[in-house]
C-alpha cells in the first residue's frame, strides 16, 4: 500500500472543491486546480463559508480552520502541481472524452508511482484507466454531494486495477473520515444504478401529469422517511449532470427504465440546472 501525503484535486466545482476541503481538513497537503481563476475564487468562497459555519457551530476550532486553509493551495497551471503529488482525484465534467484527455495529460507529467482516481458516477473505470496509460494505478473514487458531509465513497475497480491501488485508495478514504464501498466496474456502479430508476419514476409522474414536483417529493419524504425527495436531490446534484448520467446509462444498458424523461430534457435545454443556476424543478433564492 502506498503512502499518501500530497493530493491533487482537478476541478473546482461543487464536488471538486468539496473533496479538496475534506482532504485539507483531514491533514493532507492539497492542491486544487481548474482552468479559470474565477472558478477557484468561487470554490474558495464556498470553502470559507463552510469553515466559518463549522467554526460558529463549534465543529472546528480557529486553529483547525487556519490549518485547513494553510494546507490548501489553488492554481490554474496543472502541470506545475503534478510533480510531487501521490494521488490525483479527478472531479471535472461527467464527459468521457474530457476525462480521457485529462488523464492522458496527467500521465505525461505526474510521477510514475502516482495513483489516479476518477470521481465519475457511472463511466467505465476500465476504459478511463486504459486512456491514462497506468491502468493498474487507476481506480474510481465516487464521492457524494456534499462531500464534506456525506460519508459514503464508492470505489469501483477496473479490470486492471491492482490490489495495491485498491487498498491505497480505500485506506485514504478511511483517513478522510469516509466509508469506502468497493464494487466492480459496471454501468452506474451500485448507487446510481439503483437511484436512477427512482429518479426517473419521479420524473415520469411529472411527464404524465400525475402530480407536481412538490407533491412527489413530499410523498416520498413523508412516506419513505427520506430527508429529501428525488426531485430535490436532482436539483442539488445538477440537472445537466443528471441528464449526462441518465443518457449514458440508457445507452450502455439499453433499458427503458433509464430513458431520460422529457421534463429533464426540457429543463436542461432551457439552462435550468437546479440549485447552481437558481432554477430546476424548483426556484431558489440567488443567495442560497
């Protein structure tokens, strides 16, 4: 099992900056990179908000907040951060071609012993691993939103993922305060394979006019004991990402139960992606 001391997180969106926060908070020197300074500025603002809230609620001390910030660095020149990292956690857009290009670039600049982990929620780990040039040191590390609060991390292994890589990333997840669940490389892994059917059925109720979004979510929350309804969860994750995931599952599995619903397609076409744009199945205040 490899020792991990420095972590590179690529992608400063909702998942990326959340993962970077967890890593830095857990004592690891963490680099967070993205293609634009504005993305990093927004990420740091969200991290500061979380840390301040943790401080006010007594979950962290002033020293812990300061140390977390000290361990976190950001930048846009990915190559300058690759030399000394022990693991790269990729958290960019859920598009296969974009991820493959990134891993090809990382393979050229990172040290040969570095492990690559993808936060993909459903793409083939085996295929991404092949594109990375180091399939034995490649594995999935699927986090859940929000990363700072959700305990589960899915760890799907590709056909060529080594036992050492699997042990290294599972151990890292535990050191980050997470519960790793190892599974085989299959479409949607475990969680999204199950939940996407649930999400789709909720959306079909909207397409059929059987109920509105609030009614569907309230019924599931109150009747099933869930903290959030399926449509609220979709808004939280992002409807653009949700559509990409559902389309990919439908293409790969060929089952009608994964066919994207029209209401989801319509909202994405209109640019309504959920909480991050202020509108999805629900409307949100801009400051939330």
